[in-house]
C-alpha cells in the first residue's frame, strides 16, 4: 500500500518582511475566476503589481486572490510535470527602485477537491479545496524545500485527524 501523504495549505510566510503588494493594475480581470477550476483563455496582457519589501520572493500573495510564483518555481513545477496548473504572466515592479522583478506568474490551480480526505487528495500535488485555498502535497513541498524554492511561502499542515475521517483504509 502506498504511503499516505499529508497536505499543506499554501500561504504567505507572515514571519518574513518579504515582498507585498501595494498597488495593481489588473486590467479589469475578475480574480474570483481563479476559483472556477477552469482554464483562463482571456488573460489580459501586462497585468501589473507594484510591491514593496526587502527581497525577491519565490511565492507572493497579492491581495487575497492572486498567488504569484517566480520563474524559478514555475520552471521547477514544469520540470516535475505538475498537472492541472496554468501559469499566467504578470509584471511585478518594486515601488521604490522601479525595478522589474519578474518574470512572475499568477498560479491558476485547476484540480479541486470537495473534502480534505485521504482518498480525495492522494495523487494530487497541487489542488484547491472547495474552490478556494491552494494546497500542496507533502512530496511537492519537500521537492521545493530541497530545491530552495520556498521563500515567501508558508505551509500549514492539515491535521491528520481531519484527513483520517472517512478514510476507507481504516
């Protein structure tokens, strides 16, 4: 029997003074569409986020709905052949230095689960729970940590007691 993997909520690392969004031009794009679990075919060109902070991050949350990843993270996810993810280009500019920090990508995660249970998350490296928050598998988290691609990311482990309910192997 394969080993059960834990899942982690992917969020911003609130312990650092990293980059954070202070202004944007989203070209009228409705960011709630990230929760639809569908490919976005009409992504506007040149969406812009103005940020402040101390260092370039691998992960950034801009406002509530934009999960941004660096080019380094995107390349690692492509190399690992993570399925069901769309990478949408955005510009990220530092407010004080006017430096273009990119490329950065808005992460559109398609796979969605309705329940956080072992049988619904196994085999999924990135997914949304009930179409809202982004979760990451233990193996993908370990891969990103070993590659040192987690600056700006916070990982909150889902308690085992939640995953054990309705476990068909119990």
